[in-house]
């Protein structure tokens, strides 16, 4: 059920010439034009059909040249693996890349181990794909060395259609409420005089499944069991009906 707020009703007792606030067009409230105004919020849901997969990696070395050389190998291996998996080049976009000195060490690390990790190269991309292929894209990237991956943003191709569904449900709900109000006034609900729709911003909810350090797989490993999220759109309708 959607949420509803009854803004009030206007009877013939209201003097002529007053206008209902908030209308995009002026609707006069007088003895010949009695009205009921209702605000309703409703929603529509659909399973995601598109996905943006975030992939990336980190490699460490004793110096910046070594970090860059190791990073170059992983970087090209990841892109090559995506291409072999039929991911179009235009679907892959770089997010960031850097070579920097590493200052984050485990307290238990020896000086020898720390010396091998003085520099770190990191790189990341986003891959736009269908929701059905999100798990495959992540799997292929991780197997190629993308050891800092996993965030997925879900969406729908036709968000406007989903918003329209929510608005239609809200309007239908508003009419049902207005009809009950009219009956309470011993009147009949007349035609719809005005309606406005406001579709609120829907935040993108990411799914986190970050992979750990790269593991060389001696056996065939299946992709993670990832399922698309349900995408929800809200719509708020302000509707004014005549009463007879």
C-alpha cells in the first residue's frame, strides 16, 4: 500500500474566488466547483537488468619501477581477460590509477618483508554490463588479478517506465481515497480536475563483495552466486477531484 496524506476538502461553504494552493493551473473553489484534494505516494519495483561492476587491483614492490612493471602486467591481463569474455571496450571505463609509497604495514611484518612492499600501484575500472553477466565479469576480472573488486551498482534500462508505473499506482490509490471521502460527505466523486507527479531521487544501493588478495587457482572455480537486486521507484501524486 502506498502512503497517503489527505490535504483536505472544499465544500460550497467556501467563498467564491479562492484558489487551491499548489496548482500549476488555477482551479477556483466555489459553489459550482466543489473539490477533494489528495496526496499519495506509491511505488513500483522491477528486477535490475543492468549493472556497473567495479574492479581493480593493488600490487606491491620494493621500488616504484618494480611496482609499475608488476602493475602493468596485471592491468593488461585484466583488460585482455575482459575482452576475451566478450566485454566491449566502450563498456570499460578507468576510475583511477596511481603509484605511491606504501606506509601501511602490519606490525608483525619484518623489515625484510616491509622492504618488499615499499611501493604500491593501484588501478580500478568500472564495467557496464547486463545484470545477468555481472557475476561473470567479476569472476573473469578476479581470475586475471583484480584483487580489489566487488562493488556492483544495479539499475534498470528504462527507469522512466518504472516511475510511470509508480505514478499510475499512486493516482489509482488517490482516486480510491477520494471516492471514500466523497461517500463520507454523501456525495459522488466527479472527474479528475488536476494531477501532478513528483518522482523522488532514488539512491543507488551498491552491493559489496570485495575480493581479497589474488589467489592462484589450481582448480576450476565457479563465479560467485550473485543475484540482481530489486529496483524500486517512488512517485508522489497530488490529485484534485470534483465532487457532485
